[in-house]
């Protein structure tokens, strides 16, 4: 961070690392201060970039061991504004600019601003520092309690929405959508019970109801966590396609980190949490890709993550065997390529940490196709 180290001190006994840790513990409040155009979703503060515009490319962790860490997935590895902690975010955003002149480099200025925001003055004794730290921890605990209450209310409403949907076999628009994507459920053996349909799902982008495919996202404990919505529209020639007029035709409602959409149980008809020891699990980003692989290998246990990053967060039961990521051929150097590599690494670290010894692999489509659904339909890159 601009030449500063964790041992650098600023006249009050606090190191840069300690100040950064205090900011990280209060990540949500700081995000609301520095990035007011962002939104809280699924344990992250989502915003366009360090410029502060609305969007989803920059994500700040609001919970867990990585609280306060952030990454902008639209930027390449090592690029300025690519990733960091909350103090790095302060340094990049320079909230002191436009006010009184601040002497020193950006790190020193960031530390001074951070201390003011935290209410820290120079010369604090240990008891005063402890009170400040305790106050930040108390704010965090209260915020987490409010978030849990809010998340449970969202989960219940999302579950009610999904429950109200029509099962896939009795949903002609949804079946027509999947046929248009080359999906033949007869080749798989059955349609997934996790997928339903409603013709009147609210869309905040257009502020009106529209048809949507509803997919249940299930946690490692077997409980409903969130609903994934794919908004579809009927063309003039009668086909059903992903809604072309939406910037985000696919959206998830609820806390879905680590959860999955059950697509194909394969030879074992039990829920994921109850699979026999050693059973391989395959995970795709999107529903269509996972179903395309299921058509070719109906014996496999296949789930979808809804987002690429969630593949890295996906929780498997301890008895699960190898984990195979259903990959896509993304552009070299792109955010998606880097995100896939990150997912692979995180699942490999998880396998080492839990002592399962499972291998984490990637299943690739043929080189001339971007993904397995394109390969199924013969749509080359």
C-alpha cells in the first residue's frame, strides 16, 4: 500500500494493519459512507467500481473471515483498483480530497482519514483503544443481527415465490425455452423438481411483472436458501427466449452463497447432503450448461451455482468425492477466466482444509465452442 508496511506507526501506537483491521470489522458502515450507490446482496456490497457508480463488478465481503476484503472482477490481476482491504479502498477513493489540504502520501492521508472516521485521536491509551475497538465490534454484531433477521424474511418470501410456481412439466413457456436451448428432458430421464415457472414475477428493472423460470437454491443443510429467476419473453414467431430487453435477465433473490440448484441426481436419487461416500459432484455456472452435460451423462450428479463466483463458495457434504467444475472457454485475460481460476483454487484449498482429499477438476467443452450448451446446439465461437 504505497510503501507502507504493517509495522508503520502514526504516533498513537496503532499500526497500519491494526487500523485496516478496525475498518474491515466495520465494512458495511464504511461502504455506506464511501460507496453509497452500492447495494447489499448475498453477503457482499456490490458496486460498479472504485469510481462508485452502481453495478456489480466490485464486491466487498461483509461477513466471515474475509470481511472487508474486496475485488473488482472487471479489472485484470494486478491492475490498480483491482482488489484490497478497506484501508486500500479509502486510499483509492481519497475521501479527504476537496476538503482541507492533507499533507503526505496517499497511505498516510488514508490512515489520517480512517482514524477520524473511527473516532481515534493521537495519544490514546490502551483503555481508550479497547473502547473504540469494542464499539466497532458492537456495531458489527448489531448489524449482523439485523442482517440475519432481514435475510430470514427474504428467504421466506423467496421460498413462497418458488413454491407458488408451476412445476416444469406443466409449464409450456418454460419447456419451450429449454427446447430452444436444445435441452431434451427425455434424454436426461426427468425434469428437475427444483425448476418451476410463473408468468407474473416482479422485475425491478422494468417495474412490472413478467414471465420467469424459478429455480430453488438449496444449502448444504438441505434447506431452501434463495430463488434464482430467469426472465423470459416470447418472440414474434412464438419462441421463448431469455428476455432481450433486460440488462440482467438472470437474478437471484436471497442469500445464496455456497448454495446450489439441483439439476440432475443421476444414479443416486438422494438429496446432495445424503449422497454415498465418494460420489463425484459436477457444478456448472448456469442451468443450461449443467443440463447440457446431463443430457450427455445422465448418470452424473450435477448442480448449478447461479454465478461463477459461487462455484468457489459451494459447500459439499463431507462424504462427497471429487468435484468437477463445468468450465467455459472465456477470453484469455478476461475477468471470467480469472474468476474460474479463483474458483478452482478456492475449492482445492477447501478440499485440503476439510481433509476430504477430493480432487477438483474442470470439464471443458470442445475448443471450438464457448460452453457446453453452445456445443449441444452446434454454435461455434
